[in-house]
């Protein structure tokens, strides 16, 4: 009987050690085992002077964009249907509230042009033709303006972790229970 007890306890010791190894590898995976992806981030160092014209109620179009030497000088000049004019800094545009339709449209149109690069849109993406009042304004921004802004941008390569393949590391779209 002593021989049967030894094999019984040895079997559970092996199962226990295997279980601990699995739990450890799922929750305590070292960062050296983590998979990383390199990504280049481009951040404009120059600024943009953007002119918008309200063409219909709460509908704006870009009439002109000019590159400025300093990013901090970035601003939007918006001309409204009633001929009033308002100026917004880059920080003000980033904070514009979505519940104000006029300001929300200003932000949306600004994001579609070169000013969008100031707000965090990837510089590899193009500008949206429908955001511009004319072909001349679009072509000016899409060709010379965009390439000048991109050529002077600060490029930083970062490593970011890929999604983990271990337990709890991925995202699930399924939901159970209630």
C-alpha cells in the first residue's frame, strides 16, 4: 500500500507543478518575451494658419491654409454667414465641444485639412477634397503645403507591444451572462 501512496502523491505533485507553470506563464510573462511593433510617429514642427468660410448654416469650407514657422502660432480664422469673424488657437480647437454644432463643424473641417495633422491625424493620410471651397485651395494644401509640413516634421520611432496572446491579454467581442 505504501507503494501506491507514493505514486499517488507523485502524480499530484507533477500535476500541481504543471498547473503552477501554466498559471505563471499566463499571468507573469516577462516583458522580454513580449512582441513589439515599431511605429514611426510624425509630429509637425511648423504651424498652420487656416481660413474657413461658413457657406451654409453650420457648414464650413477651407478657403486657405498657410504654413507658419512655429507650431504654437497655429490658428483658425472662421468667417461666418453674418460676416463676423472668430479666431481659434490650436488648443481651443482641440477642446471644442461636440454639443455646439457650429464649433463641432469647424473642428471637423479643420481635421480634414492640413490642420488635422496638428490635432493628431497621421501625416501619411491625405487631405479631404470635400473640405475645401475650391480646387485651388485643395491643390495648394495637398501638394506643396503637405509635403513641406511632412518634410520638417519631427519623426520618432516607438515600440509598442502587440496584443498579448496569453490569457486575458486580448480583446473579446463576445459577452456572456447578464
